[in-house]
């Protein structure tokens, strides 16, 4: 007497094997390959995210990138912080004032920037850029072009106030010391390249120290704007460049 309908070969699901084969149930190849991949080690990173051995990147959404709404909120908050810094100074940049100006919730601001100083630092870092001029190979012309970029930068309200904020904060916050160094490096990069190239061509003394040359060229501009608090035009830049060139006169020593 039969115990019931017998399953023929066609009744076995695709990818399975009969129970008497002793091999269990096969899984689709994609699952088998996926499970053979080693778990990330503690401290590994993927797409900039710190992973632990239990992190499952298949379903975490890491591939999707940042939330556009979060990006917009961050930009709005930093724009508001920069505007307040320019208009009213360091003390005006608080969680309350930035929230009111940007429309971003205070809870969100506190989560990203527990200290307003951190918010100001990010606002300065992400808001200040300096575009260097295309070099022509003519020393005086290139120096004038680069220093006039610096002149315009120093007269820009946002850049000027940001620089003053960095100088004020650097003595009490090491992070601002690093920011000051990075700003100085970025601002002087063009001048360094011009001086180094001119020295290689014999237009400036072979022993001229690049740091000294940069200080002699940009120092008068920084002092007049940030210390003396005076404005200046392109004529002042020309006088600085001409004095610098006359001091060395293209001789090598």
C-alpha cells in the first residue's frame, strides 16, 4: 500500500538535491559567494565608514552616499555661521543665532557641533578658497598677479573676518593653530612656486630662502590690512614687488 504520492524528479526544486544524497539543500550561487567573503576586520573602513566584524554593508546603505537633506542643512548652517561672523563677530555665532538664521534645528546643530568654535572652524575651512593666477613666466608680472589675488582676498569681508577669528583663537585652541597653518600654506603656494622657478632661472639669488621671500612679499600686505587696519590698492602691491626685485636685482649669491 502506497504511503502517498511519490515525488518524481520534477518535484525536486531547482538547486536542491534529494534528501538521500546526504548533501542538504543547495543555496543559490550568489548567496554562497556572498557568504564566503571574509567579514571586515575591526578597524577596517569602507567608503569612509569605520567597520566592525558585525557590520553588514549589504543592507546598511553605505553605497547611497550622504543624505541630500543633511548636506543642505549643513551648508545652510555654515552659511549662517559665516554671515554672523562677518556681521557681528565671533561672539555672535551661537547655536541659537545660527538656528534662527538658517532654519536648522538646534538639536541638529548641537549634534554636529557641540561647541560653536567647532562650527566656526568648519565654516572657515569650507568657506575660504584662494584661486592662484596662471603663471606667465615673467617674474614681475607673475608676482603682481599673485599678490593682487592676496590683496582682493584680504579685502573680502568674509575672508578678512575669518582670518581675524583664526588669529584670535589660535592661542587657546590647537585646532585653530592647524587651521592657520593650512590657510597660510594655501595662500602662499603660488608665491612659493614663482620664487622657486625664478631662482632656478637665475632671476633671483640661488641662496634666497623661499620662506624669507614669501614673508617679504606678502608680509607688508598682511600687516597693513590685519594689523594697521588700512585698505590698499594695486599701487601698493606694485611698490612692494618693485622694492623686492630691486633688493635682489636678479643676482645670484
